[in-house]
C-alpha cells in the first residue's frame, strides 16, 4: 500500500480562522456565583431601633456625618488621603489591576525584532597558502596563499509567536486575575472602613476621657472645699484630726485619678495622629467632653449584609479566582499549540539588504504535550480544588462572623442603653445621698467617714455613667462597621473594566473630592 502526501496551500483566511476554531473549548468548572451561606431571616435582637425600610436601609454618603461632629468630620476626611495603610491597599489594588493586563496580553501574539550585523574572518592558520598540506595543528590548508577575507552579514528578522488558547487556559487565567483584582479592590474598601471606624472609636474614647476629666476636676474642687470645711471644724474643736486626714486622702486620690487620665488621653491622641498620617509629635486635639448620644443606624434584613460588607465581597471574589485557577491547572493535561513565524531581510552587503532576493520567511505550528511529569499536573489540579474548597469555607465563615458582629453590636446598644438609664439614676441617688451625709456631718449627727463613703460612691457612679455613654458611642461605630458602612457590592469594578487603572483610580478618589 502506498501513501501519497499532498501539499496543500493554506489561505490567509484559514490561518486566521484556525486559532478561533481551536479556541472553542474552556476546561475547568464555570463559576456559578457566590457559594451558599447560612443567612438568618431576621436578627435575634429586638432593640429600641426600627427595621430599616427600602428607602433608608443603607448608610448614604460619609457615615460619620450622622454624629454631627465637625471635628470628627475633618479628621475622617484625612484618613482616605493620608492614612498609609489605606495608601498601601490602594497601591496593591493598582498592582492587581495591572496584573490583569499582563494576563490579557496572552490573547495576542508576541512580535519581536532582532536586527543584527555580524562580521567574521576565517582563521588564516586553516590555509597553508602553497600546497594545501596539513600542518602540525591538524587543520587542512588550502587556497592560493591569499589572505582570508572578512565576511559580513546583515540580518533584519521579525519573529512572531502565538500560543493558541485551545483549552481556555488563558481565559481562565484572565478570570482568575480579574477576580483577584476585584478582591483587592474589596480589600481596599475594607481597609478604608476599618481605619475610619477605628478613628471614630479612638475619637469618642478621647472625648469620653475629656468628660471624665471634667468630672474629676469638678470633684477635686469639691473635695478641696470639704478639706477646708473639716480643717475649720478641727480648729473649732468640732471635728477630729482624723477627719482632716481622711479629707486630705480623698482629695489626693481624686487628683491622682485626674492625672492618670492624662496617660490614656495622650495615647488616644497619638493613635488618631497616626491614623490620619501625621506624626504624633505635631498633633493635638483640644479638650471637649463627650455629650453626644448614638444616632439611629439603619439596619436592613440579614440577607443584605452579604452585599454590603467589603470583607464578604473580598472573600467571594477569592472564591471566584480559585474556581478559575482550577481551569488553569486542568488545561495542563492537554497539549499546547504554538504558531510561530519569521520573516525579514538578510544580505551580505548592506546595499543588497532591501532587494527582493534578500527577503526570507518561515511559518509553522508547534505541538507540545507533557508525556510524563511524575503526577505533578494531577497534584496541581488537586491543589487548586482544595484551595477552592478552603476559600468557600472562608467565605461562609466570614459571613457567619459578620452576622455575629451585627448581633453583638445590636445587643450591646440595647443593653448599654438600659444600663445607662440605671447608671444615671444611681449617680443621681448617690449625689443626693452625699448631700444628706454632708448636711448631717455639718449638724454634728454623723461621722465624716459616712461623708467619705458617700463621696466615693457618688464619684464612682458618675464615672461609670460617663464610661457607659462612651461605650454606647463606640458600639454604635462598631455597628456601622458591622453593617458595612456605606459600601455596596455594586461599587465593585466590573471584570471587564478592572484593568482600566485610570477608571479604577477615579472610583477610588471619588470621595476625596
């Protein structure tokens, strides 16, 4: 039997259509959307708030403005501009967006030009010049004794190579890179929200310290009057020297408490400076006692939390990237087809380089298939699948943690509000008891020890009330953070536009204006 080989001539259209035909397959699982996550139908807490309606179920604009504190507003505006952690996350997002361009570049052929000039001269020892005899070096001599000439070669080649994406490896890699860039964007938004919330917490804690200082300053003035009272009564022979000593001790303790608050205040002030990107040595905040109460914070049904938390969006995009990576690993089972071609000009003389005979070309496909690699490909596919399953679990855990945080903060606000009422009543009763004890002491019907006990009780109850008020404010900030601040998943850049860094930069800077 004879086999006849026939030479075919391929048209340019056929060569263009071949990669498109071969690129019809995409191996690996298609991403079908976010994994299922356990979401309750309603929150357990039934506090004094109202469930948000569709018109007010999200925080709109800069969320910190709901506290109506101009100084807080000014500080928060600097976080997005000067906080170094936010700037770092922003740069990491731009890095991830640029990597999408790198992945997409594999859709196109690689074209290189390698112009070269070579001058060479044969070794003169290869020619004896007379008889063509072999010298002692072992090289054959020849020629007519003429001197070897210099050979020149001018080369101007252009090479192109293109790996046909037969099994969708490039497409899956672009999917993975795009999802990773979107995850990086969500990480940026999460960092922004975290540091904004941390600034608000530190700010309200500092203002709570200011309120405690104000209370202690008032108490110190009051205790000085008590010391003067007991000293005068001692001079008059009405009170004992022990009463004076007790009054002095009470005053010293209050002054020590007042001084100790300075340490806490300085630390909060330094923390705020760092959050807004300023050296702590050159930053200070004037004292202003905390008087605010937590604002109404809209809380929608739990299912919306999956759309309004940047950390959940980040976890979901990580899952999408891992899913695409399975396809990238699976494509290694199949052969790769690379189309390569070369053309250009080549001549011995420069004057002949651009003439017709100097033109050359070559083109042809290369098929590559891994025959054996010790199971490495199978292991890489298993690794990709295990990574996907781990990230699915991480996504669900992130969602569960988010629901827990909202429940924690809702219950915290409810309990603290109830505690505030009782603490205020206790403080008022303690002040009234102190007034009664003072009057009885002045009348000589009660020892000064009873006054000391009443003073300590009144001070502790008033300080407790201030601390509870501070905790209510910081817990409200935590609730804002728990429900995602002003973030919504619709703010995420699309997979098609994530590589457009200028567009992405505009999205990042929209709230800086």
